[in-house]
C-alpha cells in the first residue's frame, strides 16, 4: 500500500512526457499512426492526464468515401495435403509400422531369453506400441 501511495503521488516531466500514476497505472500519451504508402504518419494523439483526444483530420487518408470498418475479417480456406507427399509419407509409415511389428514379435517370442529379460521387455513392448500409435496419426491427420 505504501508503494501504491508513493506511485499515486509521483508527477514529473520525463523524457517521454509527463510521468503520472493513477491507481498504479501510468498515464501518458498515446500517438495514433497510420501507414500511408511506405511511411507512418501521425493522425492523432490521446493524452490520458487531461483526458483529451486530438485528431488531425487533414493527415488521415481512407480508401473510398468512408473510414474502414473496425473489425477483423476472417476468411476460411480449405487446405489440402499434396498427394505425392502424402503417398511417400504413407509408404514410409507402413515401413516403420512393419519394422515396429517385427521388433514387437521378436520381443514377445524371445522374452524368456536372458538378454531380453534384462532389457525389461514389457516396457519395450509399451514403447513399441506407442510408436505404432504415433505412426497411425500420420494416416489420420493426412486425410482430408
């Protein structure tokens, strides 16, 4: 609370203009700029200390008779996966799943061997199954 009170009493002229705090927030000047051709042109200024807005109408330019609408235009666009790329990735995915299946079969068949037992075959099987699920996502997410 002491810091907030000290901030509220702060008022001096700084490099960026008047420095003044109200309710813990700095009040200052906001410049409104507009891109015209390739340059930024100042078209207005809001000063929060006296709560004034100054617009320079002679520098504002708009296409057409009216100012533009103040909203975001959202355009939906359907994007497709390039078919040759999807085909190549699908073939590589099939090879990866075939190799993972071979490793899983080898791990299950030889799980009683000493070296396989020492490498925790159940954990290896879970890792292989997780990899196979990851491979499946390539098929699912590539479809349109």
